[in-house]
C-alpha cells in the first residue's frame, strides 16, 4: 500500500512541476506552499516506511529539483542570450 502511495505522490509532484512551468509563482502563494509542505511530509513518512525504494528516491529528486531549480519565468528566458554551437 505504501508503494502505491509513493507512486501517487510522485505523479502529483510531476504534475506540480508542469504547473510551475506555466505558473512559476504558484509555490509562492499559500496553496502552492501547502502542497509542497504536504509532499515533503509525505516523503519523510515514505522514507521511514520504504527506505531507499526507487519511487521514494525519485520523489526526493523531484522535490529537490523544485526547491533548487525553480522554473524560469518568461522574462528570464527572454533575457538569455542565444548561443550557437561552434561560434
């Protein structure tokens, strides 16, 4: 049963990453922060129950990616210079 819960949370956090691409500020509001807090608490519980299961490791990876590599906004993407290979 815990494995199914882990798979569900992994699916939901990936959906959240997709949403963050469209709405980068979502995690700044109360609803977004509440969701992230819930996923971090779920991860802590799953690490106790399932240890180093691959789904748990992937969930940690996805959460850390959201924390450490937030999606860029349109403004930051547009500001990036275009570099061509070999030039």
